[in-house]
C-alpha cells in the first residue's frame, strides 16, 4: 500500500488540484478573451460586407409632400436607410419613372444607363 503522507518537497493532491483549478481558470479567461476578439472580427467583417453590398446597390427615398422621390446609391449618407436596397436593373427602371429623380449628392445615375 502506498504511503499516504507526502514526502518532503512534494505537493499534496489538494495542492495539485488547487494549482490545476488556477490553471483552468486562466485558460477560461484566455478562451473568453479570444471569443470576444473573434466576435469583434466577425462583426467588422459583417459590416464590411454590408457596406460593400450597399455600394453596389441603390435605394429609393420615398416622396415627401414637398419633394419628389429620390434615387440614391446604396451608400449615400444623405439618406442613410439601408432597408430595401435594389438592384441595378431596378434602379434603371426607377430612374425612368417621372416621379423619381437622382440624388444630386451621390449621382446614382452616373454610369447607370451605360453598361
């Protein structure tokens, strides 16, 4: 039967388990930090993809009582709403409508009718 008393210079099972617990807590902290970093990277990548999609899309600002509806490039800051982005083909159809005009800031018609 093995001797249950620790030898001088050795550590007990209790000390080993406390050291293991400390190390595991450190590992959990490292893993939680890495997860936060990856979540930030994922959010930044998602935002980059959404911006890129907006730059290749168009959007229509609804008509107000005092003005006509406006066609904007998807990334135009004068009308920041990103809901309802439309395709190039839909933008060409919209631009042909008499009650929709191009935004004078982002010039969505530039290159739209050629190409």
